């Protein structure tokens, strides 16, 4: 009887191991199918050579809010696999109306951490580095070393934006910068061009003045809007803050500006599209 049970147990165990191996093989086969199909539409549009070029490039993205979150989304879904994601902030209730990273389940969490998780959820083969840092003169080496093939600036505060663009300019790092998307309602008035040739964008105007004083010239690509806007500031203290935010004492408090998910999303995806074209060497820019 004991011998019978031992034989039975061995057969059951063998069957269990066999089924487990089959499931593992099936899972691997399914993942292989996913990996083959994942970027097939990007490959057919760009061609294999340019797609491989796209995948070989490294992008540093600073600012993961209303614009930057959509930049990250577009890059990862297109096939960019080497990313450094930088943001000091945490996700707040006021972000829910326009930021792709903002969910009820992510409130209070660091934006950089959530962005990294989302990138890996889209493509588990991404090489993603997450930095919860405030962009300032004292953190530039951490942000820009090693130098990326492309820097994307999606910061919405003037001082750190100025410092980042100056550092990139001095290091000759190709850059695409987002100008102001808040208070705009007309997507047909969104434009792209050199930062020093923009018009009707208050943020770009203030930025140019600061950059000129620091010896920075043309060659910085940007996305901006020519829509005429009326500023209607509200005090930031009215917002609820969840979670701990390192570097919360850095920089000036930002004014609360009205914005829509549509316009900020179009800004972000426009920047992502420009980045894809540039990385795949389908478009030439003045600074190239």
C-alpha cells in the first residue's frame, strides 16, 4: 500500500511539474509574440533601421506633470527604451483633471516613481532610471550625467527651467522645451520652433530675457501657443497637499492656473512626436 501511494505521489508531482513547465513555456511564447507585435506599427512607419536607431537613444525627461506625463507615454509606446525620468513633486488631487499619471490610486506618490512604473507596465524591457530631484544648479550633474541623446524640458517653473536650459546649452545637449500650456483653449494655435523666435507666449518671453543674460542663444527647440491669454491667478495655498514632497521648500510657490487635459496632452504628444522624429533622424533641427 505504501509503495502504491509513493508511485501515485510521484506521478502527481510529475504531472504538476509537467503542467508548470508547459505554462512557463506558453507564457514565454506569449511574451515573444507580444515583443514581436509590440512595435510593429512603429517599425513599419519608420523602417527597421530608423526604428533600431530610435531604440538605441537615451532620453532625459525633466518634469512629469500635465505635459511631461504625455511625453513619457508617447516615447515609451513608440519604442524609446532608455529613459531617465526626473521630477521632485508628488501627485496631488488638483492634478487629476489633466495629468495622465494622476489617479485616485496614485495620489500622494512621487511622480517620478509612478512614471517609472507606468513605463515598465507598457514595456517591461525599458531601461528606466527614476530621479526624484528638484532641477537646480546643484543637481544638474545628476540630471545630465551621462549626457542624453536628447533632453526634454517639461518644467513649469521659470527658475529651474532657466537653469536646466542653460546647462543643456553649455553642454551642447539637443533639447526640446515646453512653453506655457495653461490658460489655452485652442489646439489649432499650438506651434513649434526655436525658443528665440516664438511670439505671443509670456513664458517664452520671460525665459528668453533670463537666458540672454546667461549667454544662451538660439538653437533650443520648443512647443508653444500663439493664443492670446488673460492671466487669472489664484493662490496655491488653496490646494490640498497629500504625501511628503522632498524639495518642497525649493523655488517660489507657483500660481494656480486653469488648464485643460486636451491642450496639455497635445503639447506633450507634440513634443514626443518631435523627439521620435529627431531620434530616428527623420527631422533636422537648427541645433543639429
